[in-house]
C-alpha cells in the first residue's frame, strides 16, 4: 500500500458469568496487561471515559482498551495488506488465548460483529487511512469518495438477519425493526449522515474530524465508521485494499466523477437489496448500475497503478474478479464475501429446518458466524483466501507479540519495552511518549520505524531516571 492503515474492532461479548462477578471484558484486559504483561497499561486519564487502568498500548504496536463496556482492539500502523490481516487476526487470537487460560472459554464468547440483536445497540469497526495534506479534496473528489464508500457495500457487507429502526426515527429509544429479512450491511440502519464529525448518535459515512496522529502539516487521517467488521480474509482485503487505492486516486486527482443523489438513502436501500441488478440514483437525475460504478473505480486504479508492485497487481485482479462475479453469479463469492457467504449458509439452514428469517434461531446463527475462535466460527470454515495473503498459525502468533518492522509501531514498541524495565510514570500515545520529569518524544512520521530522535530521547530519559533515583536514595538516607 501507499499509506499507513489501521483498524479498530469493538467486540461483542456473550457471557454466562453470574451477576456481580468481574466482567469477562475486564478479566481479559487484566490478563493481557497484568498477568501476561503484553503491553503498558495507561497510568493516566486519556479522556472522561478512559480512566487510568482502562487499557493500554501493546508491545505488538496495537492498543487494547474498554470502550463504553466493549473490549476494543486496534491494530498497529500497517503498510501492507498482509500485515493488516495478520494483526487483525492477532487481536482475535489474544482474546481467544485469554479465555482459554482464564478457563472462561466455555462460559464466554467474544463476537466480532456490529449489532446486539436483543437491544438493537451497535458497535463498530473503524477504518483509519493516512491521507497526504496535498490531496485535492475539492467538491467533486469528496462526492466521488462518498459515492465509492457507499456502494462498496456490495463486497464489504457482513450481512445480518433483521433490521433496526433508523436513528432519526427512534429518538432516544432502541427499538427493533422488521425481523423477516436479510440485509447486506450490519451498520446501514445506524448511519444517518453523509459527512459529520461525531462517532455516536449522528454517525456518518465520512467522519470529518481532523486528527492525523502524525505531522499535521503533512497528513490527515480519514476515519471511517460505517463499515462492518469483516470475518472472511478476502472481504477484509477488499474493504481496506480498494479503499486505499481510491485514496491513491484522490491524491493524484484521478477519481471518476460520480455523485449520488442521496448517499445515506442509497446505503440503506442497497443493504436491503440482496440480489442484482443494483441501480442507484445519481445527483444529475439519472440512474446507474452499481457494479459498473465500482468498475469505473477499479479501471481507474488499474490505469494508474498496475505494475506498481505485486500486492497492487494481486489486489486489482481480486477486485476485478469480484465485480465480474457480482454481475454473473454472486454464489462464486461464497467463502470470499461475508454477506454472500452468510446468506448462502442461512438459506440452506432455513430450508432444512423450515424457518423464516424472523426465527430467533437465525439470529443465534448470525452470532456464530462472527465468533473470534476460528474453531467455532462457521464462516471461516468456508474461507477462500487468495494465495498472497494466506496466513500460517506462526505468522499470527508472531503478530500477537511483535510489531510491524516497517512503521512507527516498531519504534514505539521498542521504547515501551525499555520503559517497562524502569519504575517510572509514563505516558504513551500513538505519536508521543513521555516520562514524568523529562521532555516528551513526538514521533510525527508514521512511516519511520527507527527515528534518530528516539535514541537521544532514551539517553535523556535515562539521565532523568538516574538523577531521580539518586535523589530518592539521598532522601532515604537522611530519613
């Protein structure tokens, strides 16, 4: 890829633990930071809802914390699709191992999905893409990006049973919607704006807050929260890889000129149309075939980037093959695209058991598709992963403990492991590290795994700690 990308996954949790017991979410967090010591826990308040001890940064370069009751895992900064897949799976593996070692695996399941079928609540999978400040974000490009992020639904949706009343219709109450249907997207019912800066209550397709977590003169961060959590590796690769290519097109001002009449309405309507042909209304009053719109982005990316590297060429082929299958026979995407695979499985199950889509049994099966333990996940059993991105168990195990070697995560992890050896109060964030009594270190280049200023900072902090230890020793002798 031509940019830093990372994802944040909020996990659902099914628990049979008795009321009053320490929650499974807290016990998994504590296993990671206190028992196995796989990172540095926060010793400071990060925000009003993130007190000290709520979570921390991991030595694999990622972050794990509790967000409004959910366990959330963030991958480190990644520069390749293979690393994104490895570190995404590493989060699942960490949780599964924690449950086994805590002897909770028979009572607790963590689910990588986006809806609570009982309450109607939603939890997200947030995508983060570094974008260069030089990108020409004029109106035509923003509208084209908005269109792409809306219609990519056809190959990135996770699928769901039932629906939820749209946010603007339910006020402050979560009420269940119709149950007698299958949708392409888990998040479509919860998105009610095209562009907005909040991440709750007024969720948008494009989140507009400008928080680059890097040099603000050079970079901005595109933060997306409308996408579903991916189960099948090919879906994850398509979601992140094709979006990264579209951002490459923006940066050279080569996006197709596409503008939808109403992105939010289109998003919701497409989610409820599980068979083609798919057509959408455009801003000029005409209509267009969705697969052909997606093909225009794929063709533009091929013209500009084919031959750039092996990863790009492999991704372009998978993108093209996926669009061809959507035209002629989506069943060819079973094992590759989440919603198509889930619908295919559930339709067979419905027929065998004589069920309607509204049957609670199907909602239960919906959760089984998203379990983090591969041995229990009914979707991963069908996975057809492209050869360049097939993972070994060793590759995932390594990603649980080691950071990517080619991004800022490598530098941050090394400094964190050094800090762990010293009894001191520290502050760790994506782009800054600090120690009480010393000057903070800012890591503004997320592409740099070994910034020269890190060595000098470590030497300076070592002197601060030495001086502090000396003063404490003298004070102890006097007392």
